[in-house]
């Protein structure tokens, strides 16, 4: 199934003296993705909000961007499906004409403890998580980079992956998730070198626990207090704090940060 347009705000593009850009954000129906969309919209940029299954959340994100006076749109696509990343990029480019920034925020988290999981559960989790969290971002980056290189002005762009502190710390309860984010860090370095000659910057932000819907069950459970104690601030991060880091890494001021993975975990894990 082709990527599906959910809604489009027919407003004039705010260009801020020619600096406004078009930003494709995956997994933007809630949490970090929504906060990133709001941050770019406040900065005068046009946002393409991607979602997989949460149409209501995507509409809410779109409504929250309405005051920014830019032409935003929402597109649905299953990025874990065969051809999904290519379809999303094609649909977004057809709607907005060009993509200047890609923020890969989508992802899934599954816990498969070694002493509880069956062999089938273990293998299945790795297949699903690596496909969604690593292979799909790699394909998205490929197709977006081809789109950027093919642009008439050839001015390049930026790609920012949302990784995790678990890429470096390890995730004993969710090994597939940790492996996928570790791979994403490595991918950041590889693509920053291969895309750099085309003026495309590639970087990543690595949050710790953030107060999102995905983290709520863990933070509300018996492990919650211990997680909050990991930071000197005795709390977890907020989506808007991660959004500020993403916004900076995607800016032209951060060109020399290409290849970097920026920790954003409130000093809860140092390396």
C-alpha cells in the first residue's frame, strides 16, 4: 500500500528570510517525535509528520503546529514493511517538493529477558526490532540522501537519528533494542563519511529515559524510582529537551558535528 496522506494545512510557507526548511520526522504522533515537530515548526520550518498506526496522535501533532504559519502535512507508512521507507520518502517529496532534513525517531522496544524468553521469542524480537530500528532508518537515509543529491540547488541537508544511551550502556532486558541502537550509532559514523562529500550532515542524539508513553509502564512500576535516581536531577528527561538537541544537530551551525552521537541523558550514564 502506498504511503497515505492524512491531512494538509493549506497555509503559506514561512521562510524566515530564506532559511525555512522542510523536515520529515518519523514516529511523530507522540512523545519525542511530536516535540521535535513542534520545535521545528516554531523555528519557521515546514514539517512532514509521519506515523504508522496512531492516526489520532498524528492529527493532534498536526493541530499543535497550526499556529506556526507553515504548510505542514501528515503521511502514514509502515516503515517495517518491504519498501516502506522508499514509499514514505517518495510520498513526502511529492507533497512538499523537497526534503531538507530527516529526523529518524520511530522505533519499538521489546523486553525479552534471557531467562524467560523462548528461542522463538528471542529470534522474533531481534528480527522485528532490528528491522524497525536499524534497517528502516538505513533505507530512509539512503532514499533521502538520493533525493537531496538530486535537488536542483544541490545544497545538501541533514539527517539526525534518535539513538539511545542503551547503545553504549547495554540493555540486558531488551538486548535487541540495545543492539539496534548500537548499530544506529555505527551507521551514523559510516553515513557521515559517505554522505559528507554531498553536503549532507549525519548525526544522532542518544537520550536516556524520557517521559513518553513508551516509557510510562516502566517509570510507573517498581523500577521507576531507581531510574530517576540515576540522574543528579532525580528525574527523567522531557521530550522537549531531546527536541532541542535534535534541532541543533540539524542546523547549519552544527555542520562540524557531523558523525557525532550527542548524549542527552542528564548525566545518568557516562562513558
